[in-house]
């Protein structure tokens, strides 16, 4: 009888364990976690996110263990070609045909705004890591997305304010003509004027643009002390290259790169970029934790990561940990858990997700080193100051987001 009782007890315990495991996995739809990575994989923004961002996401999945509560994690990707229509249609297909749990990446702001509307219509979830427009968690906020790495508000409050404080009080703005550029232009104009500077003139260029000659000539002719580049990626590189060809800096004007990435500085070299002030959400050599992760990433890609690529890893890990804890892939349940959990990792300091979907965290004012100051190929920034999380981002009191209770 003792043997029978022990056997029966063991059988019940095993059955209970099996039921618990089955129950946990049953809460994950289709018994699989599906993450779709959408980004510019071949164009203007390829190097700041692109294939490198996909590799960072895969690193996060591997480091997490490849599954959530027994449900394997599947990662797939697509090139949005910086087209809002392509991006929106791709995500509709992922929702309808692949039951996607999370859309990650998201770089061009026009694509992001279109995609987040699709996610809202279908009760999906997206984490925006590459886009810059602050409107993404302001007038274009939804309950269905989180904005992770940076936006135009701290870029303006970091770089533009620092330049004005150093005497750069007259500006010519050269702006990419789409949502991101417009947002950055507006935020910079506000910061410059509020700090006693003036906007002498501004012009918008098509996105993308390869020849900046006519725009740089107009900027030179304006007499402004500062030429502010409210663009990103290859557009910024092409604009700085044109400015160098026309001797802008030698003529006494200065360039302010309002959204400069590590890959941009690396591509142009320190000779052309030395002294540039910029604001960044992260830098690979800022501390031991950052270096440890960046060196692992370098072993896989032979490139140091941008802040966007680091942010993709960080946000993916935060998402997977939240899903594991709540035991379901229900988007709003997972997002709620993410929002109540502080974000402190190798990427984020003092991070948390606000009601508007903005993940606020410390930002950094940096300056590009001179060739003589650099000790290696990727040693390009000196961090000048920390911009605390509570000061970096748009205050909720100024928010136009419907989710914010003012």
C-alpha cells in the first residue's frame, strides 16, 4: 500500500507539473513567440539600425534562452525601404498571416507612424528604437507602442542648447522634409529662440538627397554662425561632405549635427567631424557594462554598435522578461508589466516607461574627438555631460498625447 500511495502521489505531482507547463505555454498564442523586425535594410538608414539591429535582436533572443515558458521565439524581418506604405502593408501581413507578437526596429518616422496605426487597429505591440520624431509619443501616441532610444526633444535640448550657450546664437536649419525632420526643426527652433538665439533662415530638402551643393551654398550665404543639420544617416553624411568641399568651417561657420550616429562619424573620419557636438542615448565606451556588451556585439559583426542597435537589444530583453513574468503574450498585459518595471541595464540609466509610451532615461552630451585624441578606430566620442532622464524628454505637462491625464 505504501508503494501504491507513493506511486500515486508521484503520478499526481507529475501530472500537476505537466498541466502547469502546458498552461503556461497555452497562454502564448500558437505556442510560439513571434517577433518581426522592420527597418531600412538597404538604404539611407541601413548602418544605424539595419542588419546590425537584427543581429542585436537575435543576440537578445539567444541570451534569453530562445524560448519563453517553453514557447520558442521566432524572429523574422523585412526591409521597409523607408516607405510608409511598404511598412504598413508588411505589418498588416504579419498580423493577418503570422500572428506577430511584437514589431521591433522601426526607423524612419513616417514608417513608424503608419505602422503604429496598424498596430492600434489590430491590438498589436511595437517597440520603436530607430525613429526620432518626438511626435511618436506626442500627437501620434497610441496604447500599442513604446518609444525606446531617443527622440528629437532631447536632441534639441542637448545639442542646440549647448551650441547656443557657447555663442552659436544665429542658425540656418537644413531639414529633411518628412515627419522626423519637421519634428527636429520645431524642437530646435524652440530651444534656440528660448535661449536667446535666432533662426536666420531654414530650408527643407527631399528625403533622401545625394547632392547638397545648392543647400550648403544657401546656408553659407545666410551669414548664420551655425548650420544646423536636421537630418540623419546618409543625408547628414552627404551634407557634411558638401560643407567640407565648400569650406564652410574654414569660412568661419560651424556645423551642428543634430542627429549624429557612431557609424556616421566612423564613415566620415575624425578629420572631418572633430569638434562636432552631439546628443546620444548611449555610447559603447561609456562604462564597463556598455563595453562588455559592445565587445560581444563586435565579435559577431566586426563593428561597434550604435545607440539604436544597443537599444534594440535592451528593449527586446525587457519585453521577453515581462512576457515570461506575466505568462502570456497578450500585448496590453505585457506592456503593462514592462511599464511597471524600471529599466536599468547596460543601455539605460534611470529608465522607465511613461503613460505616453516614452521610455525616458539619461541622455548624454558628447563631442567628437580629434584624431590626436583618439586611441583606436571606434574611440570617437568624449562624453561631456549627462542629461538626467527627468530633464531630457518633453514634460508630460506639455503633452498632446490622449493617453496622458493632464
